[in-house]
């Protein structure tokens, strides 16, 4: 394995837990707040959920630098598209991100992403791998080193057309479960909701109880 390949693999091992699920009102995204570098907790306040547009949010897992670059590119491309034509659908935004990732396959962005948004049909979820693979999820998805634990909670508790507030609580519970067992996930939970009213991040005070 070359030095470049070893560096890429090391970056990809950065731990985290992110969750996305759909509700009767839209989409809920959740993530822990720990940024790790091997055995070191590099930050206890990492931001892993980003607003891309009023109806779009993105969770990140993997290399922080790569993810921040992708967020900047996506925001710029979405603004340009709106000026030139009209607002992209969630599927269109997913295809755009997939193309960006795929076009960089010689030096891939070492990330997993969950893209969530709301269109005329309600909440929509996609996840994307470093090569640009795009997968739609009707109900829920999870990424990162704690995703197996999160999936266990989601599989057990998720219900179709779930009430939005129940969806928020379930997303928190899924991330909290991962934090209990995955040493690379921890230091609190960030939650964002995307509905017809737009993108909103819940205040940290609202998350204190579930962390405790």
C-alpha cells in the first residue's frame, strides 16, 4: 500500500455516528459531536450536520477537511443553479453530489454523507459513499463507526409515517445508543429537522436531557 493510500485509509477511519430518518412532516438528521484522530479526541464540539439550502441538509462522516470542502462546493453549486434556472430537487442535489464525488475518484473524498431534504412528496433521504454511489432510503439510514448500534435502534423502533416529534426522539436515541458502545462517538448530540418551514438546528439545551 502506498503512502497516499495509507493516509486515505487513515482519514476514512475517523469515527462518528450520523442518522437520518423521514417523518410525516419531513426529515430528521442527528449526529454525535466528537472528532477523533486515532485514539485522541481532537474536538468535543465538532459540527457534523450542515445546512446546504432551505430544504436540504447534509451529515458528514470521515475526513473533516474533505467534508468541509464538499459543503462549500455544494452550497456554491446550488446557488448558481438557482440563479441560472431554478431550485434543484432533493434528487437533483443528490445526483449533483454524486457527480462531484465520482469526478474526483483519482483522489477521492474520504467521507460518507447522508443527504436529507423535503420536496413535494415529503421527506427524502440519500446516502453517498466516497466513490459517488447514491442510494435512496425511504425510511432511515446511518453512517460512521457507530452506525451498527444506531441501526439496531432504528430497526426496532422506527414506524412508517412516524410522528415528527417521535422521529426526533428516535434519532437522538439511535445516536445515544452508538455513543454508549462506540468509543469514537460521543460528547453530545446535534439534531436538525427539515420541514416545510425550512432547515432548523435544535438548541443544545433541548438535547441535554437525552445526553444525560
